[in-house]
């Protein structure tokens, strides 16, 4: 008998990116810091992807990941307390352009609503 599969919650989000920072953003993510990747995995995040798209002359990043843990808030708090991740965010946040609704609350990424999924 096989074990039941872990519950997976999918998250998607969007933010802008400064056009002159796209090259560096890609370079940084092509060689993501091992400590950041370890923290991501340790906080129950899997299948994390970021996509880039130009729309009407502006550039946007679309992020997607799957969460397999039992306490998202606690895992995100733990991620935010990690010193390597904090340095990574200082580096990447400066390249991004939050959407107005995220900027109002001091966030970088704006959550997106899932409207369709097929397993």
C-alpha cells in the first residue's frame, strides 16, 4: 500500500522588474546561492519557478511554487529570519518594481488568484 501524498498548496505571484536589471537578475538566479536554495527546501517549498514577460513595454516577473508543509506562516517567518535569505532579498528586491497594491503594504510580490488547475 502506498503512502498518501502530501497536501500541496500552489502559490503564484507577480511583480515588475527594472529593465536595466533584467540581465543581472537572470545571472543571479542562474547561480542561486546554495544557502537560499537550502532554506527554500527547508521551508517546504517545491517546484519554485520565476518567469519573465514584457507587456506593453513593461517587464514583469511571474513566480510560482508549491508548498507542502503544514504551517505556511511559520515557514515563511523562518525563511524571513534566515540571514542568507535576507541578503538575497536585499539584492533582488532592489531590482523589482512592486505593483501598486503590493507597494501600499510594503510588499514586493502581489499574490495571484488561481482560476484553473488540472492535475
